[in-house]
């Protein structure tokens, strides 16, 4: 669970420090004030614009690849790559060993 890049333990630590500094009554009032501020921030048009720009920036590389037709090239290259290069090597070594064993068994 991450809220604004802060983990659960960090939030707990901040709340404990706030409780020690502000006291229980002031902590509740401060929490309400912070909650109202965050609600106004998230509902604001500026925040929505920032979120939209962030989504577009996250999707930009995929969109550019799609428009340039690079996705097809990427799929072709992935198809050309050998999944496990050692498999091909092992198979050729086994074939060579069989040839050697046939030659030795003939003696």
C-alpha cells in the first residue's frame, strides 16, 4: 500500500510523531483540515490536468512505437531470438557424441 509514495510503516510513524507533537484533540482537527485540503486538491481542475498529462506521458512510448510500426518489428525480432541458446548447442553436442560413439563401437 503506497499513498503518495509513502508506505504503511512510514504513515504509521508519521501518525505517532503527530500524536506526540499535537496531542489527541489537535490531531483530529489537523486530520480534518488535511483531509479537506487533499479533497480540494484532488477535485481541482489543475490536479485533473496534471493526472491527464501524467497518463499521456506514461503511454507515450507505446503510442510512438505503434505509430512508427515498431511493434511489428519488435515481434519479428523476438521471434528470431532463440529462446534457449544452450538447447541448440546441447543438441549439436549430443549429435557429435553419437557420431563419436558409433565410430568407437565399430573398432
